[in-house]
C-alpha cells in the first residue's frame, strides 16, 4: 500500500511537470480509482480470510474436543513419563500429608489427655480448698484450744516455735527439728502441757 501511494505521488508529479493532456489526466484519475478499489478489495479479502481462518480454528478445536472425549489420545513416551512422575510426586506428597496428619492427631490426643489430667487436678485442688482446708483450719483451732499451744508461724522452716497457754501462765518453747526428732518434740510438748494440769 505504501508503494502504491509512492507510485501515485510519482505519477502525479510527472503529470504535473510534463503538463500532459486531458487524456493523460483522465487515465491518471482512472488509475487512482483502480488503485483505491484494489486497496478496498484487499482489505475486504484480508478481513474475509481472517474470519474464515477463525471459523476453521474454532471448528478444528471443536472437533479436537469431541475426538478427545470419544477417543483417548495416543500419548508419547515423554507425556507418559511426565504424567507418571507427576502421579508419583502427588502420591509422595499425599503420604507426607498423611504422616503429618497422623502426627498432629497423636499430639492432639496427648494434649487432650493432658488437659483432662489438669482438669482433674484442678477439681481436686478445688475440692481441697472447699473441703479439706476449712477442716484443717478447724482442727488446728480445736487442738490449739484443747492443748493451749499457740504456734509462731514466722520462724524458719526447721524451727518449731510458739508458747503454751495454761491457767498457771505462759511457757515459750523453741526446738530445732534438725537436732530433735518429731517423736521428741511431740513428747516434750505433751510433758509441758501435763505439768500445768
């Protein structure tokens, strides 16, 4: 199309320079019309070829789709090898996922068992808080009233310290549990109480 336009320009310049006659001018006009018509025809042909080729491609794809559904394609060795490798990769990945799932299930079961154990321990502590501690406090108060022993709780852990109250007075005591046995401490306190009765 560019060559045609260039040719037209060249012919027009030749026609103008030579001052040709009307016949030559008329021929030039006819030539321009012919070139214009041929360009139009070429455009129409190109569009027609494009639409026909698109229709052919669409019908070919449709036929290929139908034939693929009706008959399996023959695949090459490379395609078979690739599909086999892909299937193996998927199978390996599935096995890994199954192992991970099994491991997570085991951990979950272990955590649930631990949760149950902790809940049971918590229930036991709550039971102790609501039942045993008040009973223990009651027993300590009762023993203190009956025996007259008042314990000093702010002393070191290895020291048994306090005082014994009786109608005759107050007797302090301080014994080291590392140096004296529990049996000795108990007998000593009983002896101190009996002296006053």
